[in-house]
C-alpha cells in the first residue's frame, strides 16, 4: 500500500511543509522542520507558540518513524537544526551545501554538519572538509526557456534589469562555491548523508527521484535554491514541490504537468508578502501556473498550503484557481482540510 499524511503545514498554525510517506519498502519524511508564524499573522504569541510546540511533537514523531529523511533546503521550516539525535539511524537526503546555495543557508549548513560530525562521528567538520574543485556553471536561464521567452509587456525592461543583476549575483556566489571548503557526503555508523539533486534511488518497488536545484521562487531568488521530490510506488506518484512559491516559474509548472502525479503537495505563492517582497506580476504568474496544473493534469489531490496559508485573503486572491478546480472536478484543499480540520487562519 502507498500511504501518506501531511504531518504539519501552515494551515495548522505554524510554518512547515512536512509530509510522511509509507510504502511496503520504505518510510520517508519530507522537510521535517517548523517555525513560528511571522509577527503580522493575526494570532497571539501564546497561540503561535502552542501551534509550534504541537507541530514539533508531531514532526519529531514522524522522523522517528522514518527510514529516510529528506531536507530540500536549509530554512528552519524545512529541517530541525538543533534536535540532532532524531536523525540517528537514518539516511538523510539533504540539499548539497556546496553549490547552488546562498550565503545564509551555507552558514546554517555548516552549523548543522558540525553538530552531525560531533554527535555521530566524534569528529569536527574542519577535519573532514576537502579542497574545493573549481568548476564552471551553466546559465540557469537555459533550463527555464518558457520563463525566459515569456513576454512581460511594460514590465520587460524592469525584468531584464533584475535578471542582469541576478546574473551578477550568481557569478559572485560561484566564486564563493569555488573557494569554500568542500563538505563531503557523510557515512557514519549511525547516520548517512547524501546529496540527492538530479538522482534517483530505488527501494524495492519504490522509487525516489529528485530534481536538479531549482530557484526558491523567482529567477535568481536571493533566498536560494531548493529541490523537489517525487516518490513512486507501482502506479502511484506523489510530488512534494518544496518552495517553488507557486510555482512562479512557468517551466516548473510544466515539469509538474508532465509528471502528472496522483498527489501533489504544492506550496503556493506567499501572498502575505504582497506588495513588499512579491509583486502582482509574479503573483499572477503563480496563479496562472496553478490554474495550468489544475487544468492539464489528472492529479487526484492537490494540497495547496505552506506559504499561501499565511494571510486571511488567500481564498480571495486565488479565487480563480479554486473556481477552476470546482469546474474541473479536482480536489484542491489545505493540509488542515485534508485531515478534517479548519485552517487556523480561517478561524481568526
């Protein structure tokens, strides 16, 4: 049997995108992290702390039940950086900390690996790092031709400037990737850490596939990179998008459409950041992409949650997508609704 459950998501009151998947071959937990809601979330600090503690208990339980832990990037709502012992006797597929990573997440990765080395290897990170290998990196825009060729009308000039600035930022990151100490994959007696981007792993009849590094949101997002996860057992397929922020990028939506999963965990656009860190043009891109996914896939269940459930106006902003889902007879719901509860934000 192919079973899954949302462990904790934003619709339950704390930031998370954690999913547990079980097949006859393997038990997997994806992005087992959690963070307290932001200051503008319309609930008291006491309630936010309560939801955080509730979610933490469930996430730790899910990790302990799992054979494999997947961590798509180093944001606190996607991994637990302090509770190192919960990773004991696990295989951890974690975002490569050496490449396609911003400075903040590199720092968090170093702290995490240092704790892992101390707890499971009785050694120090400085004792295992290697000399970096200098390499050339391809233009990431070539991997997203739909987004690159898309017309943006009056916004085109501004967009081209942003892309140019992004390319310069990336070149500076590459210089750092080529000179920072290289953190290798780890093989300790009680823990195995693997960088899975672009790879496939087979456990009996279960296949776990990972995308190459993807932008965390828009092109050249300063927030960094993530990877998405595909789990297949028999004819069943589940996708966990991680933080595509919509997806905003058209090519990421096209990838989901081609994969045509039975179950899709999609993070949705961070509408609570409009107009400060998300403009209406990129919001519209995300909305259009969600509608394309609803219309062009045979996906039985889309759990649309995470970033989207951080403000009360999410249903109004995505009215077009919800109406399309109803018309197409598709199930598009939050994680809270999937387990029979009302989203916290709808009760505030």
